[in-house]
């Protein structure tokens, strides 16, 4: 049985609200995941390869990439922050790793993931967060 024609706009509106709520939940989950961070191999703009803790979070209407190293068995942590300008929209495979290139204020930083699914989640999450912060 079809609902009356006057009920259809209300049903479409309810579907849109549900879709937005799902997107907001996904966005919050991905934002928390990126903020907590993960230990990754990265390639710095200079071409030097390092292993660091990588996290991404919003700060002053910008998306920030934080790279953290621990020295002296974790007693002396250091970190550096970079403003993310954009993310390449694809992950490339290089030497068995999946690479995401981030354009930052000082050049490009490449994040190396062992898992394609994890790199895809990071790409979509960073892209969504950048889009949210660029429209604010």
C-alpha cells in the first residue's frame, strides 16, 4: 500500500535526517580514531623515512597533523604539528605498503600503511574532516 502523496515529503525528510545522523556518527567515530593516532612509518618532505606516532585533529578551524617521537625509552617525547592543506584522494601501493600523501604547509608527508582498508578509512576520514573545516 502506497502512503498518501502528502506524506511523501515528510518521509523523505525523515530519511534525510537519518542519513545525516548516520554520517555524523561516522564522522565522530573517525575523528576520535584519527585523534588517538597510530604508529606508522612516514616519509618526510626531505625524503627521510621515520617511524612515529601520527594523529590528526582539528585546531582553530584547521586540520592538524601531529607527529610524535619518543626518545630515551619514552621518557622524552617530542612532537611537531603541521597544517594539512589537502589529502591525495587515492592510496598507492609501494613496496607492499599503502601510501597516503598529505599536502602540508612545508611540502608533502607520506603515511605508509600495511593494510589497504586502514589507508582507505584514513583517506575518507581526513577528506571528510577537511571538507567540514573548509565549510565552517
